[in-house]
C-alpha cells in the first residue's frame, strides 16, 4: 500500500512541530525526486507516483481555498452520465453564493449566472444552456465567486433531446361540389400542414359523422383517399390530399371530414366537416379566411370545467355541463398577401341539431373592421345548455366569418366558417 505525502504528515500529527514536519517533507520529496538520467527507463510506478502527488496537491489546495471562503466543487449531478442541453445540472460543493451577482458557473466558456430554486451555498442548480458550437463534448465546469475560482470538474454535454409535439392543421380548399346527388362522385382537396416540432410520418383517413338515411360504413366504403400514407411531412410544409366521395344509396345527409395522425399518435388533427345533404349544395369555407376554436383552459369564463375541449367521433369539439353557461372562444385569421381577404367581417353562429337544447348569444364583437393578416381578432360566442342530462346526442355549432367588400353591402363577398361538434357532459 502506498501512502501519499499528505497522509504521512497527517499521521505524524502532533508528534512533530511544524518546522520538523517541513524538514521531513523536504527529505521525503528529495528522496523521491531523483533526476532521470539519459537512457533511464521511466516506469509506471514513477509516473503514477507523480500523478498521485499532483492530485493530492490539488485536493489540499482546494480544501485550503474552501477554508478561506473560495468556491470548491465536489462533483456534478447527475453523476456518471452525459447531461443533455436543456436538462438540469447541479454543481455540488461549498462556498457558493447563488443569490449574488458575482457567483458565475462556467461550462467551458459559457457563463451561467441565473440559478434555479433549490440552489444554496452547497448547490448550484441550473438548466444547461443551448450555447455550444459543437456537441457532444467533454466540458470543464468551474465556479467563480468574486475573484476566487474553484477547481475544474469534467462533464459530458450532449445535444438537446428533441421531442415531438404540435397539431395537424387540415382544411378544405375546394373545388365547389354542386348539388349532392345519390350515386354521384365528388372530389374534395384537403390542405394538410403539420404545426409540429419534428418531421413525421402521417396517415390519413375519412371521418363520417351525423349520418342520416344510411350507415357510416355505407359512406366510408364509398370514400377513397388518394394518398392515405404513411407519408413523411416536414413541419410547416403543406401537403394536398385528394378525397373522392360517392354518395351511397338511401343517403340523406352526412358530415364528411379528413383526419390525420402521426405514426407515434402525438400529432393529429381533423378538418372542419363538410355537410353533404342530398338535394342541396354543400357550404364550403373559403380558404382566404379561417375561423378556429381556441384552447379552453380548465377554468374559463368563471366556470371551472363547465366547458371542455373534447374529441367527439374523431372530430375536435366541446362538451358543456347540464344547465351551465359559458362562452366559445374563437380566432379569425386571413391569408397573407391576398388583398381581397382584408377588410370588414361580420360574425354569426348557428346550431345544427338540438336547437332547443343549445342557446347561442350574439357574437362579441358582432363585426370587425380593418382585418389584416397581421392581426387575429378574437370572437366569443355565449352558449347555454338546458337541463337535459343526455350525454350521447351530438349536435354541431357552425361559426361564420363573412367578408364584405363594403360595410353596407347586402351580401358578403365570401364566407369562411368552422363546424365542430358539441354534446352534454
């Protein structure tokens, strides 16, 4: 067993005076530091002894600095692993002052001066910043408090772990369908844009709801999606998906939509449905404007959990508690670079289905002037449920944004709308 110089001096303790200890240290060092002569073999024992003495000196110097108030690093947590950018790192040691502006942690040359709750004189907790030119890397971590600098500790830094997230925006962009006739085939073009963090592989399928006169299967058996996928789409990149719909025998009406989902089921979405009514021309939302139902917080309009976002038969919609009142939050956006989309809009909302159950108030505001692509007006629709305890019957709410060339015109130049389901909760 080999003892270090400091261990020998500590073991002697009070048996020797400090002067005697210094003389003993000089003799021991002198006996170890034999000059290497040309041709001599530098052995592993000699080299390891030198490393042990250097390490011993570093520990003793750090301890002395700590005793006089300087920062000392003991270790980094989490231990034994590389730490990704965006993750928490904790420097464990002593003599830190996280509440003072003169306490700075360094990862190589990257400085961190803002520390998380839980930091104290023995722990500095912070998020590893995304400020490194090359990753992965082995970095040196040190802490500076005022003019005093700690010892350095090595730690591996990895790139930030990317996680998928977002929604899939889908809307119909035409063409006009004409009058719906049994046995006729109609083409719908859907625009799909992933508002996602990462590229993904997406699969598409038809959604058929609110069927009258026949069955859902009768409709889906007669619907073809030209590119069902899986197909890879980059974030923000539009994809056109073509659907053909043949109206089945005995059909009266149905709402037709397109749904899409990523292969990991994290990013998904569906379009506002198109109402196929035999003998009528379907309304189609003009793609120069878009009305969107906004996110609904847990406590909204002063009513905790009265109105909730819900997926109903695969379509994004809402539920409302029995006898509750709330507001539907919506947002209008228009196509950039199209002057015909700018200007004056009026808003209105209707119920399809249980009109006696769902009472809608006037939109607030009822209209909006000077709409541009740079602003996104918000609209609220007051809604009230009657005392029905039914939680299965589904109705639809349609909110229109109608664009007028001039405010006094008798009819809009075009209209855009969103249709979403609602049921009791």
